């Protein structure tokens, strides 16, 4: 990839990255001030492109790159072999599909000819309660469907199997995996009845509640990190249990089969939300061993393993976050309001506002709401300016992911209360207590 300075007509080779947008901008030293002045509302995190290679690290880096090249070439060879099989499969599928479509066209032409000229048709199949003498459009549709089923025979079964094999085949290669889509995966508020294995579900559409007894090997608690992930599953990590013990377990719950998969453990942690983005779950800070944490732990849903991101600038607990196109806006106790850039792996303070132990971030369109002992309002295109809009009388600890529907946001607290936040009036209403 050829690097160029962002400034038009500049021929100097860039020496700096600016992480002010979703994609890092490359700049030369001459144009960095011009770039900052052109977009003063953005956060400009400047990093040098070049980093020094320590002498004692050169051998390990050379070895890694050589091994990676060999591995990639093997993958390339394997993929080309599989691709040839797939091409044959696609040709077979294409021929079969086109043959069936042509058969259906001929069938419709034959029936049309009878309707136009003969004014009667031979029907082999009869709908229930249909007339023995007269025929109508529903009868025609039923006749075509049944005859088409008879013609295609077992071909469709072969097609479906081939397509499934093709999908399974491509997913065996890491570089062919597409991101599990985030859109519209959140529809309910989930939390556990403390000290049990009972999962509580609050459906925001109808304000209905359900409970499920799951097969955990230990009771679940409160203030755990819980978020919905693709595949209609829940990701659960940490939390308090009886006698204020903090958990280090991580689980994945299939909401359809109600099965529980135990994942690798991580730090003992409570008071930190879990946040999904592009096949990974991010957990910022938290509380463990009587102190707030600086750790940012990242769980890879593909590799099924924990990793780490850059440590937080300061220890923080009671963290909640919202995703702003590849950047997390994180709020936490005490007075912590920072932006984390996933690609750049850096943090930057957004604004100095009062962030209490009771906080929740809600994003509704471009509007942002920081709910705590006070409610601050802001927007996604100007994160520096927040308005102190209202004092709030209802405040409890929560690591819940709020669900936004229309003008309302729904969330729960550690006492199993469910709240409804009005994004227009900024009113918070406790609508239900579960558990």
C-alpha cells in the first residue's frame, strides 16, 4: 500500500498518522497543523509512522515473517485447490437452476396456450375443496407448484447440500470469514436473578418478561458484563455472587437451545459492561480485589481466546460504553469519559464531566445521553461539548446494555429493576422489578 500525504498535491512521503477518523490519516510534518485547523471538532491523536526495531528483537521478527510467508503460501495453495472444486460445484448448481426455471417456463406456456385457445386444461392435482368442473388462478398456481415439484425431483436437495458445503468450506479459511453482523441483534434486556442460574429476559417491544433456568455449574450474580452477540447468543463474563465474591468465569448462552458453553476464564471482575464489535467483545476496567482496574480485556469470538488491548489511562470501574463506528465512548467512575479507538488502540479524554458510580450511556441516532446522578446530553459529531441538562433522583449501579426503541431506552440495574428513559423529556421511570 503506497502511503501519501493527505494534503492534495503534496509529494512528500508521510511520516505521521492522525487517528481522528475511523481510518488513520497519513500526513507529512508540513501539513499536520493545516489538518488540525481544518477539523478542530475532531480529536487529533498523532503518532509517528516509524518505530525503531531493537537489535535483540530482529531475529524473532525475521523468523516470524518467514514462517508467516510459508503458512500463507500453504493456505493459498490449499484455497486454490478448494476453489477449483467450488467452481465445478457452482457450474453444476447453475445448470440445475436454469434447467428447472426453463421447465417451469415451458409449463406456464403450455397452460397459457390451453387457456387462450382450448379454454380448458388438464389438471393432475386438485386443491382441497376446489371445484370439480371449474378452474381458477389458485388452481393454476397449485398445479404449477405440484408439477414443478415432480419435475425437479431430488435436484434441489443436491443444490442445497452443495451450497451448504460451499459456505462451510469458505469459513474454514480465516481470511474468508466475514464479520458477524451487529445490526438489529439487540431486542431484549438480559440479566440474572442474583444467586441463581435463572436468566431473566425483558422484551422491550411488548414489555413482556420471561425466565429461563439454565444449566450453569455455578450460580450467577449481578453487575456482570452481558451483551448480545450474533447467532442469537449472550456473552457473559464476571460479576458478583453471594458474599460479594467476584467471578472470573466467562460463558456463552445460546438463546434458542438454552445451552451454556463455558469459555476461557479471565480476570476476576465486576462492575464492567461487555461490548461487542466485529467478532470481539471488549471489557473496559472494572472492580476486583477491592480496587478499580486499568485492564482492557478483549475476547475473540472466532479464536475463542482472551487477549488484551492498551491499558486504560487510569483505574476505573462501573464502566459503560457505546460504539461510535469503531470507537468506544467509555464512561466510568470516577469522572471518566474517554474515547477508545479500536484500530489505533489508543484512548483520549473527551470532556470533563461528573461521572458517578451510577452511570449509563445511551445513543439514539446522533444524540448521546450520559445518565447518572446528573444527565448530560451531547452528540456524536461533537464529543467535546456536553450539556448538564437535568438532575436525576433514580440512580443504581448497572452494567446493562441499554436497548433503544424509538424515543425510549430500556435498561436494568443490579437490583433487577427495569427502567425506561425518555430521550425527549429526559425522564427516567422504573417500570418493573424482576427476580
